[in-house]
């Protein structure tokens, strides 16, 4: 029997409806939230992600500003863009679209960001708040995955979760998030990666598997326990075709699975805008 779909659209819609309500409350006070994006280089997929973020901002009433830096622009141009958004009162929160070309230092730019304007929740200060379970922006894709699990009533507490991948934007912060003692978390989390032998011996025991690698079809049906929840968080591209980490054959084994299109992506954008309106509310309170 085919798995039930963890569609991101309904989850994102519920989040964005709340965001729109909160934006309207701020606008009634004469405050319009603003999101900034910094796009470095000419990667088509990154440019498409940024366009989608700005389109969704317009739908919920958030102003948005994009700064594009060519690959030839250099690190100084990136640092200047970060400083510009730090000092711009119309920008409540902003992101540096990840990844950046190899000749740019993403971490240096991230560290230069005003942590209070971190829409992605990746600044070291905000990752530290996640570890300490203090209030702050949570990385968007991990938070989106958690929101999906909660929306579909999937129990996480006490369950065995295996995350494939330890990247700074998804695998690592998701492992932190799902071990916190809160609703939608409190799981036993194992993180596996290229340095771990026989990854399937871990995934076959898991109640929930999250692939966050960016390697097409790296998770196959023989790696999954029947009835498990499988989330494809990592993606790659073949021309214009999006390729998930999870092979289509997994649908015949899993109990729940994200679709090839419309899975984690919509929730990531929704959580980005939720972080933005929260930053605007915090600025309005000061």
C-alpha cells in the first residue's frame, strides 16, 4: 500500500494565514514588516528560491528588498550588503541565500549580521538560543519539517529519528531541534553522514527518517522500516528537474512520505516569513 503524503502546502497555508493576520495587526499600527534577501552569484536554483520568497511576501503584505551580488563582486560587496541591511530600519529581518560561490565566505557574512535581524535562524547567537531552548528564530527548513510532523499528527516524542546529513542549514540544527524538550520534539535522534559505515543499519531501525544530503535517490526502499515516516529535505537538480534524496520506491514501504514536489519547500518559505514578522513585532515593541 502506498504511503500517505506529507504535503507541505496545507501546512504552509496555515502558517501563512497566521503570518498575514499578524502583518495586518502591525500595519494597523503604521508598521509594515520588511524582509531583505542577498543573492550572491548566478545560480538559477537560488534565484528561483529568492523569487518565491518575494512572491510570498507580497501575498501576506510584507515588503521585500533584494540585493544581487555578481560572483565577480567579491567578499567586500557581500559584507557591504550585510551592513546595509543591518542599518536599514525598513528591513526587520534578512537572509543571505545559501549556498554562496566558493570565493565568498558565508560564515564571515553571517557573523557580521545583526542577530536580531536573522530571518534564517542561522546566526551563532540564535543557534545558541536553540541549544539553550531560549526564544529566538529557528532555522527555517528544520522548523518547517517539525511543523509538518505536528500538522499531520505524527508522534515525535520518544521516537527513533535518523537524520542523514550534518549540514549547518538542515541536518545539524534539525538534530538539535528534535531533541529539545517541547511538543513536536523530545525524540531520540541519530545523525549519520558520509563518515558512517552501513547507514542502512541505522535507517532500518528508525521510526522517522529525514534525508538532508542533496544526493538523488540516496534513500531506497530497502533502507526503510515498513510504516516509517520519511522526509526528503535535501534536493539537487538535473537541469530544471528537482531530484529528491528519497527514491520513489520508498512510497511502497513507508507509512508517510513527502512528495517529490510540494514537500518541505513551502514550509521553509512560510517559516522564513514567520521569523520575519516575529522580528518586526520585536522591533515594534522596543
